[in-house]
């Protein structure tokens, strides 16, 4: 049985209101310029600079999609979530942890850096960790591993037509020098055991799968719904490992800006250099944004702005006041602007009148009760 966060599923009024919110949010963010954009990947994506899509899928199956939600784009690094999920199922939690950690690295996603103490990649959301996850997938050969991954992705997305884009895969394989270098170095250290070219093909095949923003939000909602697709009822992964996947998304999913994201936005998410961001809020909703302009970390500039506003305005930060954590259940309520930060020192305690003039707290008398 699916777990729904509210006492009942959304009413028609709430569904309309939630769609209005997303439309207004998309319109506000679309008006912003491109001054914060550092790059596009690939560079030809600059021709798509104005594409902008925002979608959400609730755990009751309700879906909203606004903007360019019919545009298909490659998952790229977002695919690491699903490779890791299947690796967990194939190997179990403890065995997987011996091969790839769950600690944020603080380094770029393609860095040649590892957890030297445990001789493993820092986490499965960086390239090194995703390559290990691809290495330990069950399957007799590359084709079987890719087929198993693709089958699961289709269930997550609710689209049985998802395919590997062979043209994109060939282009990435031809430009894979850094990933090859990382792979051969890891194999020299015993972190990889399979054939490097095979491991890389599995990893990049997953990266090359194209989705729409609506499908990506459904993939997030499947995670939010305990591994069961809320629209089709099909199970994409065992509930046992959902917490592991969402947990590592929260701490490691946004490249080397993951710590800032966890602090400011507080929503489990994973980004990709194609401009997509997928989020999963457990027992509530899956969200996605697509906009190809990237910041210095490789995250979508508009996507970051959208999620920051969702977090601030609608209380979606996982540590937000529980009274503010409802998206869609608004009725006629008008949401207030976020409260301004207090001035420095505003929360300091008031001076005490019972202190001596010099402000020094008297030393406790010997023998008096202390805590």
C-alpha cells in the first residue's frame, strides 16, 4: 500500500492550485536573464537556452507539467541514482558499502580523488563511484547489465519506450579520456575488477537515456513513494534500499555544491549536466526541472533558483516547520514571504540584572550542586 503524507489525496481545487503555483513559479524564473550561466553541456545546447520545464508528480499519482515538458534530454549524472539503486539490490547494503562510500567529497564530480582510508570512491554520485556501481551490477555481460538498468528506468518513469541513445553514447565514448583515466587508475588500486571499457559502456549507456521533465518527476515520485511508481503501481526497486538512495541524494547529489544545497534548499535531489534536476520528497512528491544553462558546479541555474524558491516559499526543506510542509494543500491560503534573517546579535540573550557590574558570573561555591 502506498503511504500518502496527507489524510486524503488531493482535491480538484488543490490540484488546480498546485498547478497555478508551478505556472507562476516558472513564469517568474523564466524572466530572469542568463547572467549567472557559466556554461552549457554540450556547447551546442546554448541553442536551447530558453527551454524551461517544471513538473511534479504526487504520491497519489497526480501529475503537473508546465513549460517545455515535451522536450527530451539525456539523464547524464541523474542516472547515477538508478545505477546505485540496482547495485544495492544486487549486492546488499554492506557489500555495496565496502566498494563505494556515502560521504560527500567536496570535489568536482570528475575528480581523481578517493577515500584513501577505505580505498573506495567517496560516494556513488561522483563519476568514480558510479563506475564502481556499474562494475558491481548483476549481469553476464554489458548488454545484460544495460538491459536490466533500462528495464528499471522504464518502470521509474512509467514509460516502456525509454531507450539508450546510441548516437549520444558513441559520442561520449569517443570523448571519455578522463573517465577512462579514472577507471584504469581505480583498477590499478583494486577498486574496479571488470574490463574498463565494459564498465564505462554500462555507465555511459545509462547517462544517454533521454526523458522528459514529466517523466523525470515521475522517477522522483517513485522514490518518494517507497520504490513503487504512483501512476502505474509497478515496483521499480525494493523499499529496503530507498532510504539509502534518497539519503545519498541529499548529501551528495548536487556535485561539489551538495553541502550548500543541503543547507539552503534541504531537498534530496540529483542534477545532471544536461540541465536536469530530479528531487524526491519522501511520502510527498517527486519534482523535476529542466533548463540547460549551468553554473560553475554543473548545476542548472534556473533549476537551483526554482528549488530554492520552493524550499523557502512552500516549506519543503526537510527541516522546515512541519506546519509549512504542504505543497498543493493551500485552499485559499496566501503564502507569506519568507521571514527575513534576524540582525546579527538579535537573538542573543538579554543582559542579566543579577550580575555584578563587571558582568562576570560568580564562581560556584564549593560543594554547591552543579550540572
